[in-house]
C-alpha cells in the first residue's frame, strides 16, 4: 500500500510528521489549510481508521502504525484544548 506522511503545525508552532498507510489521508486534508483542533482530530480519526481498515482488508490485520498515529494525535491534541480557538495547519505532503 502507498504510505505517506503529512507535515502539520500544532497551535504552539511545533511541527510533526503524521503517518498514513494509505493515500486516503489526501481526501481529508489539504496542504496549506488550517483546521480547528477538534475538526483536525475528527478528520484524522476518520482517515486513519479507513486506512487501517484497508490494511486489514488486504493483509488480515489492522495497521498498528496508523492506530498508533491516531493515539499520538489524540494525546497531543489534549495539550491545546484549553486554548481559545486552537488550530492545526497542514503544511505539506511527504510521500
């Protein structure tokens, strides 16, 4: 499966490379776009769950890396929940 990474910038200016085992992530995020924190997490949850399900359909088991990435996103997002209008910017694709 074609894996890819997307570079994001969190509300505090820190950056991460987020992993996806599938190009489905491109249907949920656009480089240069900024998303409210809750929307970003929701889109990531949907995209990474679909990606993991695709791995399971092909190989018979879910993608641990995709589910781990989702856990990291959800965990990191808790740091910013008390900020007023926290946003996450998608910077670029890293294929």
